């Protein structure tokens, strides 16, 4: 759908997207914008689970002694 068409029919497109439709809007024949329903906000449990995974991944990274970063640190 072109930007001109999207502008002209924005209210209808907005309603369609709210019901689950997806659109790609083009400008000069190139895709520029994707309109799709927003993701549901994460629940507290989802966030906590993602934070646990992140903490595990960060904990698995090699440690480094505190202090200034040296040139050799870049080659470790």
C-alpha cells in the first residue's frame, strides 16, 4: 500500500490493524513502514523470567579484575 493510500484510508487501516491485520506502506515503491498490532505488554512473571536468563548469561561471561582497562584486555 502506498503512503498516499495509507494517508487517505488511515482510520480504516487503524481499525484493521487493531483487529490483527498487518500492512506494509511503501514510498516510491520501497517498503518504509510496517503497521501491525502492538505486542501485549509483558507480565511480571515474563519479565522476571527474562531477567533470570539474562543474569545467568552475564554470570557465564569471563570475569575481569577491577581496575583500568589495558590494551592487553582487548586481546584476551
